[in-house]
C-alpha cells in the first residue's frame, strides 16, 4: 500500500508538470465522485464544442468521466496546494467556495477561475461571507443568484464578475433520468451540515428515525458529503444503532436512487430539499429547530428573500421536535397539501431557474462566445 501511495504521489507531480507544458483550455478539479454529477453536463457540452480540450482532475482515483475525448487524471490529496499553486489553464472550473480566502490561492497561471453550483440554494445565507468574491465567472442557477451576487458587489465595492444565467445543470439531468415510481413506506432523511451544531449534524434526527422505523416506515438515511469529513463519529453511531433494522445507510455518490424511492423527504435546510420537490413534486418536511446561517453578514441582505425560504414557506411542511410522535400524520398532511399546489410550484420553478429543462442547450449556444470571444 505504501509503495502504491508513493507511486501515486509522484505520478500526480508528473501530471501537473505535464499539464503546465500544455496549458489546457478547460480543467475541472473534482472534490470527489459525489460532485461528478454537477460537472458532467457542463463537460458534455464543452467536449462536443471543443473536442479533446477538457481535462478532468480528481482527488479520487475512481472518479473519472467515461467519455471519449476527456483526459482523466488523479491528484494525490497531499498535493492539492501544490496543484493549485502550479497548474496552468485557460479556464479552471471549481465547486470550491472561498477561493483565495484559505489555503487554495489564485495565481496568474490561470486565465479564468469559474464556479458552478452543486446546490440550488441562495448565495447569501448557507455560504460563508466571501464565498464567491474571487471568481471571474459564475454559472448561476437563476436570476435570484445574480441579484444576490450583484448586491454584494455593490455593498462591498467589489469588482464585477461575469455572471451567466445558465440554470441548474444537475436539476435538468435529474429530471431526464428519474423513475417516478415511489414506495409508500420509504422515507428519505437527508440533514444538512451546519457550523452551528457541535458535530455539524443535528442528532435529533436519530430519535426521529427510531420513531419512523417503529411506525413501520423504512428509513433511507443519506448524509451530506461534508458529514463524511466532519461528523464521522455521529455517522458511525447511526450505522451501529440501525444496522439490523428497517434502515438503509445511503453512501452512494448518486442521490437519485434514494430520491426515486422515497415517499417524502425530511431535512432541516439541505439543498436536496429544492432538488427533490422540484424534480419529483413530492413533499418535503422541514425539521425546524436551528437555522443554518453560515454568512455572518446575512442581515445585510434582509431585503432579499432566499429561494430556500421561499420554497420552504410556499411548498414545504414545517414541524418541530414535539411533533415527532405524530410524524405519520404529518407525512399524510404534507402529501395532500402539496398536491393542491402543483400548478403554483410549476410557475415558481420556471420563474426562478433559468433555462429549466434546457440548460445544456443554452450553454451550448453561448459557449463559443464565452470561451472563443473572437469567433463570430
């Protein structure tokens, strides 16, 4: 194992040196296989419009884009800072927030740093204060994010970024491949990660899952990718407690299988709530206890209602800990309530998510103008 790791380490160094001699047009850096579903629609378009010019680098050796023309490389996790300090590229695509505010710094070896979202949330609340300040281009889910980012630029006198209303790529790929056959007794539990919790995860969900199982529901528990980094002890506790019960611990890099089966989703403030309710038109139950606010300047944007809150207020079902024992009744009520609001939900989706159902077509139309501005 040690020999393999040493080989991988030096292979990663050689990869960076090799790419420096090329300066690729497009480089995607992946934080892991669970992020691939967010980059793949963008890569599909670029690979067709600019053949053999897309390089995909991941810290997971099994995270590869299996498509002709894509160059896949593995980067040893110990070399991440070395990678960002030395890589050359015309366009570097990232899902990492707070660029240049932590150990990952911008360099003049990259022409454009480009951010694409792996969540449908607003930018003013669940992200840290300076999360997007240092990007050159941001592919936005809708005008609500453009309005939020422009408001921050004006408030803090920041340089204007190029904001492109592409829409939420993953949402489109989700609606094109899902099976709408649900199970009436399977419930998906998907909590968010939260700086405000000591263990970054609300452990009251453990009690709720116990109650659901005792009421003859099958529980699918899907951790947030950040929980694997920050909440390992709690995840182990959950696995040990429910291992022999009517319970599935979902650690699949894809979340679609769990969403397909579930009658409803229970969360606190995870972005999966918006994905689920939009794609499946099924109820989301919000456990309302401690709000997730990662932006310590959130109050400066009080005049901008987040899409998270709009979705929650208009289409979600809010409950508290004292309602746990009646969770079966709440699930039925939430189901009936949402069915009455489907036309209103459809209007909300088209209003807020740019190019809904057509994100790849739109991106294909504008890609040459963005990345080859001299072309006609």
